[in-house]
C-alpha cells in the first residue's frame, strides 16, 4: 500500500516542510460525514491501514486547527501536527462506534492529552 501523500509530507525534514503547501494539500481533501466515517472506524479498529489513513487525512484540517492553539510552546507546527495525528489515531482505535457522539468530539480530549504530554516531556 502506498502511503498517503499528506501523511508522507508530514514526515519531511523540517527544512523541506512548507506549511502553506501543506494547508493547500489538506484543503483539497474531502470531509467525511458521521455516516461515512462510522464504517471506516470499524475497519480501522480491525487493523485496516487504508481506513486509518483515510480518517486521519479527512480530519487533518481539524488537527491543524487544534494544534495551532499550542503555537508558542517551542515546537514547529509540523511537529505539533505529527503529535496531534498520534492522538487522533489513538482516539480512532478506542472510539465506541455505537456512540452517537461524533468522532472529533470524542477525540479532542485525547488529542489534547497527547499533545500536552509531549510538550511536558520534551
């Protein structure tokens, strides 16, 4: 399986990471409705890497929005997004698909915990 271009872009060396280009890339991605994301979450929880990537990429605009609140903590936006994605991935793996709660509402506290923990220990 070929890695998604957005997730691959996040792994670039900091000198090669252009936030404006990254924002354009994620702006082109389709958002998912609650109904569309539910089967993807089930597939992701069963280990489907493509489903995980699709969910991460579809929620990347939100990840960027959330991590911008941590600007000024001595980390690049790229690093903050990488850490935020890890928190989102943890949330995807533990989300209860029988819940009516949207994935992002469930994910925010977990993402904040992962980001704040990373900031504290670095």
